[in-house]
C-alpha cells in the first residue's frame, strides 16, 4: 500500500512539476505590493514578444506526452489530464499572476528593456536557440541521472523499508 502511494505521488509530482522554486499559483494572494497598471502592461507586452502563452501550452502538452510514454497506465486518463491542465494551467488563468511576478522582479523600465531586447535581432535569435539549448541541457542531466538510477532505487527502497517498519509499530 505504501509503495503504491509513493509511486503515485512521484508520478503526479513529476507530471505537475511540483517543487518549483518561488512558484505562485493564480489563486494565491498577489497584492503584497502595489503593482501599477503600467507595470502590468509592460509585462503583458513582454509576454507577447516571448510568446509565453504558446510556450506554456506547448510545455504542458509535451510534459503530458512524455509522462504518458513513461507511464502507459496513465493513457486511458489522457483526456482527464488534458482537461485538468486546461482548467488550472491555462495561460488565461495564470497570466495576471505571472505578470505580477514579473512586475515584482523587474521595474517597469526593465520590463520595457527586456521587450526591446527580445524584439531585436539577437533577442529573437536567443528566443529561437535558448529553448533547444535548455532542452539539450536537461537531456544531458536526465542521462546522467538515469545512469545512476540504481543508487536512487536503493535509497528509496531502504527508506520504504524503514517507513514500513515504523508503520508496523
């Protein structure tokens, strides 16, 4: 029972990317600092240049496809996951919260500078190449992690055994 619960939790965590640093959900309070309409507008303009809406939608779909390949038992539920992601992870649902995050991290002028940069020739090139470079970097890390998977499995098995022993007491 414990092992099945751990596996399910691990799959869900991987699928949803739980554990991100500094995340803020759209439902959390976002008004700890007054954000000007100009700052929000500057953030939205940056989002358009960065194509964040398209990126988010593509990333969610790609993440789901990867998990469906890794966990075939999830395939019959694909439509449920897609509906869930659309409901809670859609761009329109988080756009304002993301804009507030950016407005907290950058001044209005910095947001405008970022927009100008990513509208420039080198900025557009960065937008083209950076995702692929990041993808390759992640694949390199995944390969390295996979090469040492037995070590992780041993530690997880040991901890599960310890937890089961505690549970029996």
